[in-house]
């Protein structure tokens, strides 16, 4: 009985050890032949973007710090290399080894979570290679004048491309005890797969469910459930460009498009002319837009509003991806929007271009 207890205890410790944290922090030692300039390390912790920069000497550099939980960090080589890589850091010693002229082959050693993530990277690379193979065949058929075959292959390739998420989901199911699975599950969650996402989350190892990242996942699922089409809006207050508070509830009794965007978002800026046109067309009939910016600095936000000539009300708390409303509405990519009716119910979400125009025409004609 005693031996059985020892074996079980060791198994538990081994499972937890993959993402347990040492109070002494991490030391990341880099040795990259031919590297010059400086290196930047960035990661998010408690909603704050943390960045650290060190100089490179004879291809070597060192980062030191401490994190609450394993974190996916981005290392950026600049200015000469112009390359970046995402990898997982734990409070332990890690080594980055490689050559400046082959940074895509950079090796990261010392992190069990990174070892898991490296498996996923290899799987994704293999999957994308298969997708590109089909795209290339479609292009060859198109060049040969076989438009029917080219269209069929293009359709297959597009379907495969959209199916990459299934690879990530399978990784989570195969690594239910790995911290790397938390980020992947978070990225897989959408308004269309909440039950599936919850079921996968329920299968995770119990220690993982107690982490901060797990809390973010449960909150995201809950927020997406609360903002499904047919649900009532979630009220919030946020300051406009002049620092005056604006309540979403002040639009009750009218149609309002809650539009999440940012000055740095290309697709958002590309959609602005259409939004401006639709606003001009229907504002007099009761259609409003409330722009919520995920910018973190006021100047570029205000300049974008002025440059794009956007006449509706704009608000932001300048917290970037931690924007209060974005978190409440489960927004993790922009552009994103929610069309809310006069009764306060969400009518539709993520309407863009012609789909938005058609919906507005349906409502106001």
C-alpha cells in the first residue's frame, strides 16, 4: 500500500511539474552565432504588455525574470535580423541556440511546456504544407487552362485551410496535462462552438483548471454565452474622446452597432468608408454606431477618427486587448461588432460589408 501511494504521488508531481513554477524565476541564455544589435522579449501578464530589451555581445544575451505561470513569450531580433519567434517560458533555465542566418531553425531548450508547443508547431507546419500542396495543384490546373479542376482544388484547399483549428483542438485533447493546451483552447473558442469548448475544458487536468489562464477561458465562454444573438446587451460605461462618460444603455430604444476596432487594424480601417456610408444613409431613421477602440494610446486613435471622418461617438479605456467592453463581449479579434435592437436584444454579430448593408436595408425598408 505504501509503495502504491508513492507511485501515485510521483505521477501527480510529474504532471504538475510540467507547469509548476520555481520562486527563483527564469534565466534565458541565448547563443546565436553571428547575431548583432539587440533582442526584445515581450509577453502579457495580468493584461499588461511587458517588454524587456537587452544588447547582444558576441552573439550572446541573457534575460532574467519571474512569471506567475508559464507564459508564451515573443522574442524579437532587431534591428538587423527582423525576425521573431514565440515560445514558452517557465521559471527555470532555458537556452536559445542557433545561427543569425537561420533563425527559423532556432532551438529552445529547457522548458517542458515548450517541448509540447514544439510538437504543435511541427504538426501545424506539416498541415500547412499539405494545404499549400493543394493550392499549388490548383494553380497548376489554372495555368493549364483546366478551370473546372482548378476551382475544385481551390475549394478543397480553402476547406483544408479553415480546418487548421481541428489540428489545434486535437493537440489539446492529446495534451490535457500541458499548459500549452490552455492557449490553444482559448484560441479555438468561438460563439459557434461553446458547448464543444466547455467539454474539452472539462477534460483538462485539474491543476490546469486552477490557473489564471483557465480562469480567462471560463470567463470567455461565459461572456460569449451572454452575448449570443437573442440575448440582451451587457451595459458598460466608457469615456469618449473628450473624456466624457458614455453608457451603452443611453442608446436603448434605437438601433446601435457596437463596433470594435483599432487605429492599427487594417481591415477595420478598410471597412470604415462603408460604415460611414451606412451611417449617413440610416442615421436619420434611428441607426447609430458606437465605436469602441482597442487602442492603447489616445493620439493614434483620435487621428484615425479624424482621418477616416467617422461622425459617430467613439469611446475607449485605452487598455488595448484588455478593453473592458471587449472582454465583456468576448472580443479577441477586430473588426468585430454587435447589432443591438431598440429592445436591447442582440440582433446579429460580426456584420461586414454587404452582410451589414443587407441587414440594414432589411430593417429600414
